[in-house]
């Protein structure tokens, strides 16, 4: 009898990008919006060109560090929770293997398998990798969506810096008397571009993504400009 060889069909799914894509889009979006909003607000207060530029640079550095720290802490909390759940599952597998087998069987039955087949699948998967089967099918933890604090922190800081560098460059080049207008208009264009790129990477329709980031970015800059004008002083 000839043995049957199964050749794997290699596929690359977009969900494999979800970890770094979320952090990167969030960082770049925040970099553009927060820095542009700072610039527009300070410019609306009649500050000098040097003051606006210094504000933009400070916003870039502070924002990048804040994004990195925030992402690392929050994602590390998720990783700690995952490790605690896996440790508990490992202990239950060692002390209550039959209960865990029945639990896995019930999960597969809820997904549409009959009892006998669900039991066979549970037994086979537990014989191969019991903890991996329970992590994936009971806890929802897999290689694709597992928490990676350092990756998230670096992606957020780097993408924030790239996003913030765009309005910073505009501030350095734009004329003093049209600084706020130049910053606001280019920021909206940058946000629209970011929305389109993110949609393309994620495989989603670009129109909605572009409209979403452009709207919220414009709103943030408008509110900040209003506050800057309200509390502004003439040098």
C-alpha cells in the first residue's frame, strides 16, 4: 500500500499582521494628529515660529516615549494574563486530564461535531499537544494573536516618530503667517494616506478607513485650534 503524503498549501493570512499593524497604525495616527494639533493650537495662540517648532520637537519625543511605555505596559499586562491562564491550564491537565478531555470534547461539539468525532478529535489533539489544544480552542491564545509587549512598544514608538515627523517637517518649511493652515491641510492629507495604506495592508475597503482617520484628525485639530485661540496672547 502506498503511503499518502499530504502537501501543505502555503497561505499567508492578513491576521498574521494584526499585532504589529494595530500598534503601527495607532502610533502613526497619533503622531500625526497629536503633533499637528499641538502645532495648530500653539500657532493659533500667536506664538513665534521658533516656539511652534520647539513644541513640535518636544511633542515628537514625548509622544514616542509615551506610546512605547503605554504599549509595553498594556500589552505586558495581557501577556501576564495569558501566562497565568496557561499555568492554570497546565496544572489542570496534570491533575484532571479526564475533565479537560471532556471540556475539549464539549467545545468541538458546540462547533458542530457529533459526540464520537468530537471525542476522537479531542483525544488526538491532546495526545499531540494538550496544552496547545486547550490554549487555542479554550482560551483563544494562538501564535498569531499572542501578546508581544516589546514588539508592540517598538512598533508604536517608531511609527509615532514617523507620523510626528511629517507635521514637524511642514512646520520647519511653512511660512509663519500660514503655519496653522499649512499644518492642518497637510495633516489631513497625511492621515488620508495613512488610512489608505492601513486599509491596503489589512485588506479592507480604503474609503471608509480614509474618511474615519481624516474626520477624527480634523476634529482634533479644530478643537485644539479653538483652545489656542481662546487662550492665546500676542507677543
